[in-house]
């Protein structure tokens, strides 16, 4: 079990992505897709909400020795998360009628 640095919930290793810091003075956060890169790692759910929480809480800097540049993580998540995944509405069942009035 690993803990997501964004939402602080535990999850299986296979459910989370591993992040590592690379660089000198101001390390850059990289996604360790194979989960084998050297160094200390941090774990994050592959969701934009957990990324936002981690950035807001400054969790990258705490977990990865001062790392703050997480654009590589943002780019990775943009390719993994489908844009329509923001709402969990069943197909064919709108959450609200078009007129806004109940039947």
C-alpha cells in the first residue's frame, strides 16, 4: 500500500503513479512509468484532482527534497486521463433536463 501525496488516501502500487525528483538546485518532478528509477519516490493517483491537491499543498517539495517543477507530471496526466472523465454521468441519462424543469 502506498499513500497519494495529493489526497492522502492509500492505494495499491498498481493504482498510483510513482514520481521522482531529478536535477540539482531546484529538482524537476518526473513520472517513473517503470517504477524503477533511483532515488526517493512519491506516489500520486493518476487524476487531475490529486495533482491539484498536491500542488496546492506543496506536497512535491516535501516529498521529493524541494522539487517544485511538475510540468512533466501534468503532461503525463493529460495523455492518460481522457478529457470527458471529469463527470461521471451514465450515457443516455442526463443529470438535468434541458429545460431545467423537472417532469
